[in-house]
């Protein structure tokens, strides 16, 4: 029998916990299979709650004994926790439990990774460590004692006492249980320090396994840069004597912001030029910043309940995007964020997994760590900043930190801060948090006697999550570009508040081209019927980097769709326009490389479906390849010259300047390989002294069907490095021919180094298969069957990773009947699996629908 159907939890049912915790003392005696955890917790009745049922969460715990004020008690136990009669007065609860870290393959709670003890408690993992009110609004001061035969014993806060096999820690800042952390193992510290703006010295450590010491320097540099940036931009200073980061191989997420002890997936913190690409370095920099910024936006101020998850995650994603924009290229960062938003979040909004930024209900909270909560949540913060202005935004943030420091806050608290500091009514703006779906904004124009009138109509498609959507506040950044390319109206912020609105611009000497939604000022789908000539004009002259890129993207999409529907040739105006932009040496090389990118094959499938067509993944792949061939032919003459100009005769640095040049050079290498053959790629592979160049060359060799020897050489060179081998596994699937992608993935699962219980390795193979649009959706259905087989196998071991991988099926309804039937059969097969986890059951039930 499958596990009992998960219960639905509703935002409207929130009630405060009936008790306040004054302090928590935990003592751990570590053992792989028999770890003992003693808890001593000071409770008192909560005057703000009428609830007096004493319930503590607990899952998979063996209760050794419990007492209240020293007197033994016998609680009533269930699979979810325990209940007990308690005094209507302050009391001390003590309990001892036994847990099995080595047997904890779900990687949630206290578990082991290659002999190291580590924890992951967000969202509801602490209940697998001891009995506790495992909810974010219950905050307490923690003291932790760790006993174990390990040289390094770490927990949150500041060290109190350390001796062999024994350590004591105290965190002076009240925190919810999801921020608890413990690490114990044979680790080496890469140490540094940071002096805060008030003059306090903070010790910094990045702990790694022996052999990884040479991969720490960049992570430490990124941490210090994050600390400086947060002081300078947000005025936030670090608040402990010590900040520790630990790299863990087996981790479901990217990283976790536990107070003073951040735990990172190894892939999100370890880097060296030889083993990490420029993209890896940038990702590491961003994730380290993200987790550090949580110290204030997530830790000092946390969320009242998990429905408010976007309050900490959306805000912190927005802050880390600001950081990356300042550290690197702001236009490139903005475009990259939009590409990711459209690929992941728009797909959620348009499918069965649609939900508001703040959902009204959930069954399994782990399933709501989504692009909507994170990325759309960040876009909502960005819109708010655009609407009130930079100065008012930072003034409101200061008030937020002052008013809610130490609180478990809500979206209402967040918006009230802005209303109080700016005097603005945000009632309508709040709909961004409560309505699912991506708004569509249609623009039509009227030109008469030197006046341009823009007519806007906004529409949000109804969904099961939001059946009757209402108009939202949409900030639209607008500029006007004259016939000679000059800007006749600099960027102005318009506010859409009604279903239909018009704006008039007078005294124009000639009809301009409207540049709408500059910098992607709102997460909407813009429908603006410009001619190809007008789009080419903006591509050539728009002062806004995002919209310049956007027009090229639209021209490419229109040409690709015509190639699918009409068997048309690649559009010459698009090819010439991109050639002109990429040839412009005054532009940032990273931006020029971005301009060469095509809409993803999944984007094209969405466009076809939205237009009422049935997408054919094989046909989409064919025309995408034809367009890349056309680009290669158009750039045949200048690609070698640009490639050569991008070569760097200097030691490797992962900074924006060098990374941009490598990005453009490798874009040219792809075109060269297509048009001239693999000789240049082979030469780059043989000479590469960094992973960016080596991996790019290897990808080109695979595409050119000349990669067998290079793949073998790469494996021989890097088989000792688990993170590099993740790249080796993933690249083979991503670059496989559509007919072969599922077969390649299946063959790799039989490789001696395929550890399916490691989330990074599992995602390397099956995340890559899901990302291979034509390969995953192969007409035979073999991609669907293979993924389903492995999800069934993984679910009892790691439900979180299984549930997240189920999202590969979320767009199933847009394909032809044969594919829909095959996917439906696989979904039903997984759902019929005995004892399927709550995580996977909820995800598949939502995806499957009726």
C-alpha cells in the first residue's frame, strides 16, 4: 500500500504555537547507527495563543525516555510526533532519542556523507533529529554539545569550549529549528578573517575534505566580497565572531544558510581553474552571496510559516542578483536571469504546477522550493523597487530590519513597511503574491499628427490556482527610438493598474519605434506587433541592452517558427543583424556571446502550443540545427578572427573580463566547428589549461562526432575528481543526437562511477536527459520510460530529489496524443508504486491532473 494520502495544509488555518521556548540545550553522542540526542527545552505558555495541546514533531525517532521538570513521563507517540500532558506554567522538557544517521539516505535531518556527519533541516528535517515544534515561528536560543571521535565538531553560533572529541557551541540569536546545523568529520579548514565596518574581527573558515584544499580560495574571496557588499549596499553587518562554511558531497540542494554554519553542496563552493568553468565560478559566487545574505533576510528575520517562504527566498534572490550585477556585467546578468525565468518559472505558471508566489495551501512543503517562489518572488521585489524608487526602497529596507529584527514575519509585514515609509497603497500590488499565472500585456499603437498613443491591455489566463485573476500593478519601462536611431524619449516608468490603459506622447517630429518593457521591468509576456524592420531597428539602435537582445531573440524565434511551419529559409535580416552586433567590438564580449544564443527548443514548443499548434520535438531540433548552421555560414569569414582576438595570454582569472572573452571565443569555436570542422576544437582541447576551454572544446568535438578519443582522455584525466566527472556524465547526454540521448543515459547508469544515490550524479545524467528536449521527448517514449524507471528506484531512498525530477513531465499536455498517452502511462506507473513518498505523490498528482 502507498503511504497515507498527504494532508493539505492551508494558509488560512495558521495559529501560533501554544508555547514559547526560552532556550534549548542539545547534547549529541555521535555513532553511525546509534546516535543519541538529549534535549533540554524550557517551555512556557504562549500568551498570544489559545492552543494548549502540547505536540512535538518527530519522525523516525526511537524514544529512550522523557521527563517534565525531572519527573518521567510517557508521551503518546505517532508517526508524526508525540503529545503529552504538561503544566499550565513554565516547565522543563527533557528527552533522549536514538537515530540512525548512516541509514538516512533521504539526506534530511542528521545523515552521513562519506564518513562525515552533516545536517539539512530546512524545511522539516529537524523533526528527524529530536522531538520539537518544528515550525519556523518557534524561535529559541540554542546551546549544543557534541561528543564524537572526530577532529572537527561544528554547530551554529560561537564556540564555547573545545577539546578532543568534545565541543560546545552557543548561538546567541534566537532561531527556528530549520536553521540548526551540525557537522562532524575529518575536515581541513581554509581559514581567513574579515573586519566589519564597526571594527570587529570575524574568523572565517571553509571546511573541506582532505584533497580539496586547493579549491577553496575563490569561495573565501566570494564570501568576503559578499560581506563587504552587504555592508555597503544594505548596511548589514555580520553579527557573530565566526562564520563557517562546510562542503558536503551528498546534498539535495545547492546550499543552506544555517546561522553561522552554512552547509554547501560541494559543487556550489569548490572551484579551481583546472576543474571549474567560468559558469561554475559565477554560480559559486552567487550562491555564497545568497546564503550569506540570508543572515539578515531569512535568519535575523525569518518567515512566520512556510507559506511566507518567498519573503526570505525572493528577497534574497533579488539581493544576490544585485550583487552579481555589481560584480560582473549588469546587462548580461539581467538577460541570464530572464532566460532562466522564462525557461523554468513561466513553464510552472503555464502548467499544472502553477501556484502563487505565496501559495494558499500545500501538502509537502519540499515541493514548493520552486522557481515561482524564488525567481518570480525576486521579480516582485524588483518591481517594488522600480515603483518606489531606489532611495525609498533602501529606506523601507532599513525600517524592515529595524522593525522586524528577531521576528518571524509575513508578506503583510513586508508590504506594510513600504506603505508606512512611502505612503503608497500596495493593496493591488499584493496580487502579485496571491495570483498564479504570467500576465500577458498586449500593446497596440496609434500615430496621428505627431502624437503616439500606446494602448495597453493586460490579461492573466485563469488557472485552477487562480480561477478569476484581477488586474495587477505592472511597471512598464518605456523609451522611444527615432528613425535615425536617437533616443527621443529616455526611459520612463509607466504603471499599468487597469485591464486597459492608454498613454499619449506628443510633439514627436517623426514616428518613433517604442522600446517597451526595458530591462524586463515586469515578469510578463509582452505582445507588441512590430514589423521585422522595426525590430531590426531596435536591434541596431536601442540603448537598452535587454531590449536590444530581446529583439534579436524575437527575430530568431519568428524565423525558426516560419522554418517549422512553412519550410522557410533562415531569415537573412536576423542573420545580418546579429552579425552586425557581434562584430561590434565596443560591446561587452559576454553580451556579444549572449546575442548569438537561440531560443531554447522548449521555448519554441511553448510558442507553438500557445499559437494552437502541436509541437514536434524532432522538427524543432532540426530547424534549430539548421539555424545554427546558417549562423556558422554567416560568420564563416569573421569567426576565426574573433576567436583569435579572444585568446588570453595571461594566467587564468574567473573575473568578468576574462570570462566574457572566453565566452565569446567559445561561441565562435562552436561556429567554426560547424563550418570548418573539428580541427580547432581538437587543438583547443589539447592545449587547454582550464576547464572552461577544455569542456567547451569537448562539447564541440562530441557535436562533430569526433569526441570518442577526447571523452576517453577526459575520463582518464579526471576520474579522481567527482565534480568534474559530473560534467563528463552530463555532457554526453546533453550533446547526444536525439535518437541516442536516452540510450546514452541508460549506458551511463551502468558505468562503474554512476552513484545514483548521490544527487549530483543522478541529476548529471537525468537532469541532462530532461533538458535534452528532442531526446527526452523521443517519439519512441524511451526517454520517459527510462526516467520513470529510475524515479521509482530513487523514491524510497531520496524522496526530495525524486519529486523535483518529476518536473521533467510538467509540460506533457502540450504534445501530440501519442506522447501524452505514453507520459500519462509512466505517471500512472509511478503513482501505482507501493509506499510512494508524500513528496512524489503530490508532485505527480498535480502534474497528472485528471
